[in-house]
C-alpha cells in the first residue's frame, strides 16, 4: 500500500472510532431531558398562544403569534 491509501484508511478508522465512542458513551444526566420536571411554563399556565404562518407567492412569509 502506498502512503495515500494508508492515510485514507487511517482517516476512516479514526472517524469510525469517534462515532463508535459517541454511540457507546454514557450520556450526562440532564434534569430537563431525563424527567418531565424542569420544563415549566412561565407565566399563567392557562394562557394559550397560537402561531399563525401566512405566505403568498412572491411575498415574504409572515409569522404572527397570538395570545388568546
């Protein structure tokens, strides 16, 4: 094998090792992601909001947030 094939195989091996390590590594505990607590709504819990997207051909899209 010439040096270019060796270098290419080295790059592939390092990339595979990085992906394998990321797959097998334990995740750090995150309170927000691992439990349903910690993601409380700020403000009034009964307040509802809606997002309206509107766009027409040739015009810029509009995003409107309405508090109901």
